[in-house]
């Protein structure tokens, strides 16, 4: 850009920014829609509740033993399919790193490998003077940073071992000695426990499966550890855990027939109440399309019938007690039909999300009865260990001792294999491009809108040089989409520019120069907010995994239902383009521009809607696979990722599929949020580049880097013209 042009540009830009702020809000007027900021989560939740209705009707129809046995077969098959193929059983390579002897029991500090190089730190508590073989309890742990070394967990474990049970307690991924993001300078993880689970867990979802697979497998191999011991009776195995440990107790107890008796604590409820209260929890608790497949919490109990199960609950838990009671009553029908009503029990105490004396004593009595180990079920005060005494590693962290695999590194291998397969698929170009669109529809959960409704004109503001019109249109859920249409006084263009900004239309109108620079050049510009963006978010829900202002839990709700946030927003972009065609027929074409992460949603919409004629992506991330392969990725990208997409396609495939449409990409970002270098951009975009070259439309696909923010508008204008 020469000096004269640059000075002229600065004067134009200054003129625009000196104008009064434009009021592009709509919901301060349409107060009936005042809950619109919660539209994203409530739409996803309503989809889930609707998907559960056929299940509820099916359960209502189950009357006989044969009905329930058939249901159990279906549920178990679905669970195994949803969890995905479990790893093969490889040598456990059990290491005994220390032994602590107490008066009536001993503790063996163990490390085993649930997968090659994936170390599990644990402790085996063994009663002294065992005669014959003893019953054993597998004890997964709730969301505590110090895991089973925490006082409340030690208390329960030691009471069990003093009552004659062998107990194996182990560190879940991201807890105790297995921190995934341990920082030596801090002496702790950079994340709290829930984030230790969900941050890498999100990358597993990108690869198409839930991180629960790794958590479940750690527990299953823990059972193998118990069965390798001469002290353990393989016919008398039990399992108990609280909170996240209750989750694993329910999951593993449902699929591993070796567990005779389970006591999930402070976890069982049902989705009807969970979605309306705390919302979906962290990543390993949400199996892909679980609700879509018609499954709910009580299924984890019913599939076990007639095996003994004790549901442990507290009345003020954030896992709704009403849901717990309803799940118990439903599951009791299965146990009754199978002639084992007495094998399903429930214990409640009036407390918060915690382990109580009453519930623990009920649990001791339950295991004493069903694992044939009679005795005193009183909860006693016991001598505890210091946290350091129970370390299995020399340093107290695998990250600084054995190192080994992490959940990220295990998933990285999966993604690398998926990318090899994707590149192979691309070699059959025509077939791959035909399948890309259908795969994107299926995996994103996109549905073509069937009804659009009429737009609502919401006023006009006349300014110097342009006028602003406001509209509401029907969204894809029970909400309206707010639109702001800027029409230049001297309108000279026959196309309308749809501009989607990750920070919302108010920011685009008043804090970024692109929109008004386009208007001042004679373009009509339509600004819109999508669910969770601008006026439409972010709403009340943060959840237990809220990282850098991003609620992962909203994304998890879509994973349970198969309806991705990207799919929902793409539907809304199609709706907005329909508004342009119907209400603004004077424009011959639509050019769509996104700023930031919404490039993902825009590419999907452009793939589904042929009436989006040109696409410009400003500061987009490059691909889903790049996020999955980057250890320290940007949380802000997660809502704009389609879970499981890379099993069939990635963003470059969408670009290739809409060729030869004109596309401009400006200042691409890597998964870590930094500017992408030219080499990496070309590498990731090699497939669409080749497609455009083969169609002799090379000039229609333009990639620009290192464009100064204040020069972006001029670059877009030159591309448009």
C-alpha cells in the first residue's frame, strides 16, 4: 500500500469511527425474548429431553422378565458400541514400589500399565491373617486433586480393609500422581481436576470417542490387578466410588460382568433433572450420543439386574435426588421382573455432595451381605496416612518420574492414524468430495430448516451516509435471531455482505472498522448474532469445565445428543440467508464473511447452502485435526468444532467441496492461537489448493498472511471488487 493510499484509508477509517455508536441491539425492546442469552444450552437440552421421550415410553411398556432381558441385551450392546473398541489387554507390568505394614493390614504401593506406557499409580490394601480367599473392592476416586490420599477416601478404604476386604484404590487420569499438565515450577497442574479431565478429553471427542474409554479401561485393568492376587476371591468382587468414582462404578459395573456388587455413590440421577440443574459434567461422564441412542442413568443399573446394586445418595446433592429416586423406582421394576427385588437397594442421607456415616455404614453392610463377608458394619475412626506415604513414585508425580503416555499422547496417535486415512480417502477425489457434504450433515447434526416463519421488522435509524434496519427472524430452536442491516445512502453494489463476528454484531458495528468500511464503499452489510454470540449469550451456564470463558459443558450437551453447536449455528446461517433471499430480493448474491472461530460454522453453511456465493474467513483456525494434535490449544475454538468430524472430513475438505466458489482466507491461526506460518497453512490447505488448481480456478482461492488489522478491510474490498 503506497503512502497516499494509506493516508486516504486512515482518513476514511477515522471518519467512520468518529460517528456515533450504532444501537444494533434488539432484545432490550423485545423483552419477551429476554432469556435469549440461554438459547444455545436450552435448545440442546430440549433436543435431549425430546430424544428421551421414546425411551421413557419403551420402559413403560416393559412388563415381563423376557422384556427386560431383551432390553438388557440392547443396552449393553449400545454401551459397548458407544464406548468404542476397548484396547487390547497387554502386560500389566505391575511394580511394587513400597510396602507399609500396619497392625492389622498392609499397603502395597503399586504402579501398573493399563496400556503400554500408560502408568496407573495405585495402592492395594490387604488385611492381615486372611484365611482362604477374601472379597475385594475396586475403588475409583472422585474429583479430588490428591485422589485416594484424601482423608475422606482413606477413611472409607481403611474401614473396608479392617472389615476383611482387599481394596485397590487407584489414581484416575489427571488426579493424584497422574497429573496431565503438571508444572514443576508451580508444583501442581496448571488446571483444576475437572479441567485436567475435560481439556484433553475434548481432543478425544474430536477423534470421535469419549475419554471415558481411558478411564473405564484403567478400572477394568484394575480388576485384572485384583484377580492377579492370590488373596482375592474372583467370585466376590465389588466396586464403590463417589462422584466421578460413582460414575466409573456405574459405567464399569454395567459392562464388566466380573463385578458382582456395585455401590455407585452421589452420581446416579437422570438426565431430565441433570440437564435442568448442573448440566452435563466433565468429559469422561458423557458418552458420545448416549441420549441420542435412548440411554439414561437408570440403564446403568438395569443392565446389571439381578446383580446386587446399592444406590448411595444425599438429598442436597447437585445430582438431583429426585432423579435418583426416580431412577431407583424404574430400575426396581427390572429387578422385580427378574425375581431379585431385594438385590437393589438405596440409601439416602440429608447432606450435600459428600460421603456420610449413614451411607458408608449402609455400604459396608451391603458388601458384607452380598460378598459373603459378615461382620460389624459400624464406621470407625481410623489412623490415616500422610499423602506422601502413599506415593507410588519417587517424586509424587509420573510426569517427573516415569513420564510415560498421557491422555493427550494416546489420543494424538489415534488422530494421526485418522489423518492418514483421511488423506488416503482424498486420493479418490470425486468420491471423497461427494461424501464430504453428507458426512458433514451427519456428524454435525445439521438439519435443513423446514419452516422459516416471517421476519419481524424492528425499526429503522437514519444516519449520515447510511441507514440501519433491525429484524428478528426465527432461529432453529425456540428463539429469535437478531439482525442489523446497514444500507448505504449511495448503494452501488448488487450483493449483500453477511458479516458474522465471533464477538457479536455490536462489536462488529462499533469496535471493528470492517463493517462500516464496507458500507462506506457502497455495500449493504447484514450483521447477525448466533446462539451464544453477542446478544445471544453466553447465558447462565458455566459448568464444571469453564476454561478461559468457555463452557465446555454446553459442548458436551451437544455430544450427548449428536447435535453439535456448529450444526445448530449452520442451520441459523441458512435461515439468515433465506431472509436475504425472501426479504431482500433486490440483491443478486450473498457474500459471507466470518471473523474468528465462526469460520467453521460458515464453511458448513456454505457447503449446505448453494446461495452463499463467496466466502471470506478472517483469522480462522485452520483445522479440527490441528486442535486435536496441539497439546496446548485454545479453548475458545471448542464450540466451533464438530466432534468426530475428522473420521470423515476436516475444514479443508469443506473448502474443497465448495470449489470453485471464491474464497479468501486472511491471517489464519494455529490451534495455540498464534499466527500460522505460510508453510503450515499451505500444508494443511494442500487438498483444496489442488482441487482449485485442477479446476483451473486457482485465482478463486486466495490465502493471505500477515495482513495488519487496520488493512484487512482494504484487502477484503479489493477481493470483492
